[in-house]
C-alpha cells in the first residue's frame, strides 16, 4: 500500500534521522494451542463493554442494525462452541476484521472507545503517526491499555511497513532494501539478518506485525516494484529463497510476517500503481503461476502468518474483479491451489484501483465476500473503519455474508492474535 503520493518522505531527518518512504503493503498451518485451549473462547461473556448482542451462525432476516460502534446493542442468539468467536456481539465479530488508522501523533478518543468495546482487530501506523521511538512506544502502550479493558482477550494487531531500505516507518533495521539484499555476497544470510532486524525493530516499540516481505518478482528493471528497490530479484527461485529466509528469521522474533502482494505486482509497469487507478496485469497463466506466484507458494509452505492480496486485475485468473475482491483468486487460487490457511489482509481499502467499486462499506463487503479476512482501512480516518464495520454487520445480519464463513475468518484472526504479544 502506498498512501497518497507514491514516494513521499514520511519522517524528516532530525526526528528519527531517516528519510522514509510511503509503501504499498502482503501459511501453512502453524502450531496452535492444545485441543482444550483451541475449543475455549478467548472472549468474555456477553455483557462486557461491547454490549450483549451475540453473533449467530444462522442467516438472519432481521433489518440491518443501526448501532454506532462502541455502544451496546440488544441480544440475539449466541454462537455455539467450539469457536474462538463464541460470545462476541455482531459488532465485535465484525470489528475483529477491521484494521484502523488515524491521523497525526495522537490516537483519537473515538478509536480508543472502539478498542475498549472490543470492536477492532488492530491499527496500522504511518510516518505521520511517528515522531520518535519514545513517542510511538507511548502510543502503543496507550492502545494496549485500551485493549486490556475490552472483552476481547487477545492482543491487537499493531502493524507497520518495515520492509527495509527506503520503505521504513521506524528508525533502525533493516537498512538494506530487498534489491540490495539480492545483490549481496551472501543473499540468504543478508535476508535472514534483515528479517531478524525488522522483527526486533518492530517489537522494540510494542508492535507485532510487519507488512513485509514483498515477494513480487520484477519483470523489467525500473518497473513499478523495482524502481523502489522492493523486489529481491527477477528470478522467482531467488525471491522464494530470500523471502523464506526473511520470514523465518522475523517470525522467530515473535513478529508476524506478511507476504505481499499476491499473486504478484512484478509485471506492473513503472506507472501502474493500484493506489491511484485501476490496473490490469495481463501476463499468461503460465507466467503467473510459474513465476509470480512461485515465491508465495514457498512462503506458505514455511508458515507465513499473513498474505496481502493486491488490487490489480489478473485476467488469467479473473478478468472482472481486482484480486482482493475475487473469490477465484482468494478462495480458489490462494487457499485452494496454494493451500494457504492463515490470515488474508487487503491492501488499502481507499485505493484508486477500487474507484468503481462503491463506498467504503461496499468495498469491505465485497472483500469479505471474496474471502478476505482483515480489511485494511488505512485512510488515516477512524470513520473509514467504522463505516466498514457497520457494512459488515449489516451484510451478515441481512444474509449477504455467510455466517459460518464470517465466524471462520474471525477465528483465524483470533488464532493469530493469540500467538502474538
């Protein structure tokens, strides 16, 4: 995800001492809790700060709710155990799929209220949110205190783009870009060091998810992904091996890794930017699967925690929808053919590539329908996340979204959150 301008300085020298650039943001099963823990709800019983209306696995024909996020709704039937989502209200259940963002250095009261109500999955941070290590660490502590008051007893997903090189929000490692890692004397060792460094930098301020590494295989020197040095190589085998090294090293630090942007932006020309306009990438199915998707299959095989799906259209897979809105891409290609069972996350919901796909709410519902788990509301506006939450509640209540699938998505997210600090 590249918010706003494609290359803009997000932190000036003298604050963290680095010129950082805005960036575009992407599982085999990993060991989970023991059987008793897996069956036990991690949510408190209805009646906590999030209210009492509980999600039902059956399709409802009731009118769409009108509750504002962070306030208490009326009761409906409860979710049967075993499910990590047992005991959630509809608003809490929908909120488990929303990543919020906010403007400036101070989280607004509205975001803190939503978190206390148990109606947020997490928060993404940008350069404008970070003035220094001490400041952002204090913000993270504030958000964690709010979460501790909520009825949802798992950590927030606190995420950032810390790819390396130009694409860093935080001061510190990794210093090398992916391109420079690919050119190193020992690229695998350099990628592992970058993964360790990224994990430690992110964890040091209290965050627990890094939206890295980029696993796109650039097709032409200087193209969209290569111009910012965000691709390891034009060789899919090299990208796969270096991505594996980064992911393994970073996840050993306790920070979740995100492979992005499936099924790949390596074919995009220099000016083909999904943040600003619709993009169609017309490589053949053979090229797409043999080259672009190859590193993602390798990442899934070693247990990458998250995969970010791009907003480009890939006619070889689905000529009618951006990848993140396509059940063919998400359910059939990523989950079915490649076998990913972890958490999927959209790219920026406000992206220009989705200009023809309606409102915030309509986009959120379309992404959830396609099979996306987390909805990335990164416009630095809390109301964007609120609108997405309300739309998901309405769609599930009205039967537009399958309740069993909705709960399964929330459970996948809860499983990830339960493994993180």
